[in-house]
């Protein structure tokens, strides 16, 4: 009870303080509050010539869950989701090379290259075998890692993952085929508002000042994100031939209203996986762990519990 009261007081003070801070300070304060709630610490590690930033928390002796974000995103995408897991698991959420606070190396950002970079990070952290979970592009990378390194993965969870040619083309794919601008790359404040509406059914609340600041940050990276997206398309690696090589039990979670990657991808994936479990979440878009963090974590925890001996 004391911990609960202290947490509520901390949250109230933090929320009140945010009203008087600059947008940059607001973001830093929100990140701090969410890290505290999730029990995570900010860390960094040198991997070759790259500096990789990540969150780390939970019991050091517990099994590790590694969380891999999607395109134009970062490790903060996992904070509210991680809150429901870090008491029983060691949780690591990283900024992939080229994203967030991690270094932006020269060279390619196709999923094959990023998978090998992820492998180097995992080796440097010395955390295999592990539970691997990824969203969107991060799901594509995570699935490819599980296929290439099957002995290092205890379980795999894919949240609205890329890498599949869906029977029903997504709205994103249809827009791009018509030659329209990529809605995932932000170039203005209006683009950021449209991005939130495109990715979520119910966008998370953000103060207007913070939306503007996040839009500015995203706009500043638009040239880099255009490059990354071009690499993902031009050097595309389909998952269909890779999925049968995955040995680990695999959970697929998909938002039923995902406009970025169509839910019909599941129809392709399920028969190719050795041990699939599927959850389709109603009234949910492309990033379930952000839009519905507790519900998504409940599904994921149930999946992890089912993998324990005797379950």
C-alpha cells in the first residue's frame, strides 16, 4: 500500500510539473516517469564501432526479454508495455542502429544487415538464450534473427510484423503504389497528426506542445528515414522462406484495424510456423504495445507462461 501511495504521489507531482516545462524537458520528464514505473535504467554499450543505447531492468537472474522497435521509432515504444513484465523478467529495450540515441552507421539498413547488427548487440550483452519480441520492422528483424540463430531464441513474439506479402494489401501499400507520400515519414506538424491517426485507432494522449516538439524531431530525421525505407524496399528479404526455420514457439499479435500492415498476413504466417499462437486485438492499430499496453502484455505473459515446463 505504501508503494502504491508513493507511486501515485510521484505521478501527480510529475504530471503537475510537466505543465511548466519546455517541450524538451516535458519529454525527458515523461521518459523518466515511465522508466521509473517500468523499473528500467538507461544504459549504453559499445558494439564494434557503434554506441548502442538501451533500457535495462528487472531481476538480473531472470530470463531476458529483448524488445525491438519498428521503423522511425525507438526504445520508448516499449516503456508502458514493459511495466507489466519487468517484475518477473529481465527486460531490455534497445535503440536499433540508426534510430533513437544509438549511432547511425554508414551502409545499409535492410533487415538482413540490421539482423546481424542485432546479433552483435546480443552477443555483446551476453543475453542468449532469450525471449525476443518485435513490432513492425522490428518484428521482421526479430523473425529473421530467430530463423538464422534458432538455438539462441527461447520464444518469439511478432507484433504486426513486416516481411509478409499479405493476401489483402494494406492501406500503406496501396498509397505507396499510387505514388503518394509515405505517411510514416513526418515532414511537418500536420504530417505528425496524420501519422498518429494512421497508426492508432485511439492515439495516446500527448500535450499539443509535445506533439509539436516530436514533430520537429521526426522532421529533422526525415531524410534519414527516407533512406532507411528505401533500403527496406530495395533490399527486401521476404519472411515466407525463413519462417519454417524458426524453432521457437511464436506468438503473433495483430491489431485488427492495422492500416500499415494488413492483418491477413497471419493467414500466410500461421501454416509456415512450427508452433504458432495467434491473437487478433479488436479496436487496435499498428502498435498494440503502445495503444493497449496492459492488454498486450497480458496476452504476451500468458504465452510466456504456457512455455514453462509442465504448463
